[in-house]
C-alpha cells in the first residue's frame, strides 16, 4: 500500500514536471559548487519563459512554449499580499510590486534545482532576467526572507549573505520587524542569522552564538516574524 502510494506520487511528479527542465537531449547542467560570495552567472542551460502575470512577491505565472505554468521562486519567502487568516501582511504589497517591476511581461530564464515542483504543483525555479537572479535581488533589497527547503539549496549561501546585508542596512521588511528590545528568554529560540525556531534544548539551538539569540514566547510570534519550525526538533507550527 505504501509502495503504491509512493509510486502514484512519483508518477504525478513526473507528469507535472515539464517546465524547468532543460530541453530533451541537452547536456545536464554542471553541478560545480557555488562559492558564497561569488556573483553567480546565469546557467548556460535553462528554460525560456515569458512572464504572463505576477501573482505575488514570490510566485508568477509563465508561458513556456504555449503552456501556462505557475512558478514558485526557490529559497525565499515574501510576505503574502493577503493571508487567509491574518489579513494583509506587512510588506506584502511592496514585495508584490517589486516583483512586478522586475519580471512582469519579461522574457526570463528558469533554472531548476533538485525538486521539480512543490506540494501545490508549482514549478520550483530560480528566475533570471538577463544576468539578474531575481530570487537573490528580492532578498538583497529586503523584500524577501531566506526560506531554505532542502534539497533545493544551490544559492542558499548567497541568499543568507544578502539577507544579512539587508538586515544590517535595515532595508525593506528589516526596517519594521526587528524587535525594539532584545528578549532574553521564552519558549522557543532562534538565531538572527537564520530563519528557524527551535526548542531551547535542540542541538542546533545550542550552536547559536549568544549575541545572535532571539527568543519567542509562542510559535505564533516566531511565525509572525518570518521564522519556520526546525525540522530536527520539530516545534509546533501554529
Ligand atoms: Zn531545532
């Protein structure tokens, strides 16, 4: 039964994953490691697409050879324009507007990482406009936060570095979400250098340098600040 379920999921993934692939017969992209500080070059092999519509700060609709696909940017999260339960999130509109400015109506190159699609069937891609990696630009300008979902981590080091710079400069959403006073204790803990929150006794929580600690009194508080639950210690996600 379990094997059957896996087979069905795999078959579905194969069926829906046509967008970010290089063309049939093409040589697979090289997997040379990306050094964190180097400016990445656009991939030699990527799928060309035109952006039909910008849905929000990290989701677009594209036309690939006459077919429409939804594309979710890899490695980042922007505030949702209208959240189902929280209403309009801080900075959602601005992130959406910046994304429009960067890609709307343009020809883009889509680069995939390991996964083809997310659980909603959207293509997971790095989006390039010429030499500009849009995922990175949104982080650099403070319109997006880094959200790492292994195994799709090709540009994670670059994204984290740009996020640190944006946070230090107080750009975009970092101008408003930083707490006025550091909190010194709470139920969950995170690092200002990452986007995970943990139980305080988690191995990874204990690796955080004291000056980088940030405490949350509830999971909601952590989530509201853009943190996501650690997959190792598994704190509640609501
Ligand atoms: Zn943890």
